[in-house]
C-alpha cells in the first residue's frame, strides 16, 4: 500500500502528539542495531529505492513508471520532494511512489534531504535493510536490482554501478562531459576494481547496507552528497565496490548553461569537503595508493584544468632541471611527466569505448573551451547560495491551489 508523507503544517497539526496519543521515543542513532552484512540464503529481503528530487515534475512520473516493473514485491520506491515549488510530489504520488514532502526551514540539498529521509523512515528499516539511490531522470539496466540485491546479500557494504552517459545533444559540452565520465568509469574505475581498490560514489546507481548509510549520513551537509559519503566511508575503512556488470543511465546537460550550473554545485561541494573533512582526508591519504587514487577521483576536479596544471608543473620542472640541475628537479619532472602521460594514455584508451572516436577526438582538440566553462562554474559556485544547482533550469513557482495541496 502506498503511504504519502507530507511535512506540511496541516499534517503536523494532526500528528499523534497533537491528538493526545502517546508518542514513543526514537532510539538514539548510535543504538540502532546493526543488521548483518550477509543474510541467510533464501531470505526475502526488500530494498528501498530513493529519489531525492527538487522541482522534477516534468520527469519524475516517467522515471517511477519505468522503475515499477523492475522492483520486487517487497521493495518500495520513495521520492523526497525537497522544497519543491512545482507538482513533483503530486506527480510522484500518482505514479505510485511513497512521497515525503520536505518543506519549511532547514538546509537544502541532496545530502540534507537524504539525512532527513533516513531519520523519518528509520523504524521501517528492519523490513528493508538495503537502500538504492537514483536520480530523478535515471533509467536502470535489465536485472539492475537483482544484481544490487545479490551483491548486498553477499555482504557488500556500498556499491556503485556503472553509469552510461545519455546524450540528448552532440554539441561540444555534452560530448566532453560524457567522454570524461566514460574514461573515469571504463578506464580508471575498471583498473581500480581489478586492483581491488575502492571507487568513488557518483550520485546515482548507488546501493548501501542501510545500517552503514545511517551512520555515514548523520552529518551530511555539503552540496555533493556522493563525494561526502565517499570520504566518510573510505575514512571509516569501508570499501565501495564497482558493479561494472550493470548500469544506470546518466543524462548529460543539454547546453553549456546547464553544465555550468551542475559543475558549480560540484565545485561548491568540493570546497566544503576540503574545508570540513581535513582529518578524514588525511586518514585516506594514510591508506597509501588505494586512498590516493580514490581522493584523486573524488577531488581532483575539474580534470581539464588538472591536466593543464600537470603539464605546467612538468614543463617548469624540466626547465629548472636543465638550468640548475639537481636530482630533486629531475625527480619532480619525471613524476610529473609520468602522471601527465598516464592521463593522456587513459583518454586515448577511452576512445575504444565510444561509438564515434573521430568525433570525440575532434571535441578533445577543442577542450580549452571546456576549461573556460569550468572557470565560469567556479565563479557561480562562489556567489550562489542555491544548494540544488542543477543542469535543468528551475521552473517558475506554481502558486495554483492544486500545487499547494500537492506539495
């Protein structure tokens, strides 16, 4: 049965406390009993599919309808409508999702919305101890949920599925965004997985043991909940598995304006991570090459500018070595050149995984334009207070009575 949860003033006035009913106290977060990572064979266990949404009325209904046939009878699809001004809640409810409307004061953004949802649904966690997080525009591969269920049942703590870029435009920015993601997943993450190293979380196609997610999510507050969860889990010694055998589609921004907004959120969150998680980052650095690789994947952004910086450092070190000599300069020049060469080689190898290598190669030649876009994103990240900067433009506020009653 579908239950719709609303955080509006009207429903708060009809809460058990207001009606004079006894309200049991919630257990402190630290006292919630942890569920076993490995469950008995044949145990029917459900999972919660969670979509964190802000003003996604135009796409959320189709997404839910596409997911409904793929989930099991014990599973639930949840939508958190976070401070929406459109018909997101009503559309999701009509499509069959369990809807949670988050309104009023409080921090915005996916991290805060996820933490809020986990707190509200903690009492139900014994029936569905696994959580899958998707975007509002995600489509999953056939067998995706079966694959996640099998891995979680075998003890995986956290999983990241492969993302398949979905292009609605063949212009420069979407092409380069899609190719950068292809290289990250099919070259770098594939290598990390082969070495049994952890991979980073990517915002959609993520799956968790709920007990672990609750512990990690208690302090979520940044604009990039995927990077924040990656840092928290890695610092705690938990490994994020890469599920390369299944995928979730990942639509790319249609235009440069959308890409700038999306990357501004990433940069804003990245600065928050560097500011607030210095101790966790140091713990990951102490893990050696696996930790260094993970931090590079999560925080060495944007890749275009990082490549430029590596080239500049390598060139400067070679010039210094030629002018002043010394083993230190030679070592720095050699390390910089090897790192730069590895990046260039990875982008070359990535051409094997695309349908039109020549088109991508042509786009790479024009990549300085992409760097300019990132610089615009940096400026926006410094001036914007919006915790939900997205690739799609926000809709105008719907002030109709229907919208008010829905949200």
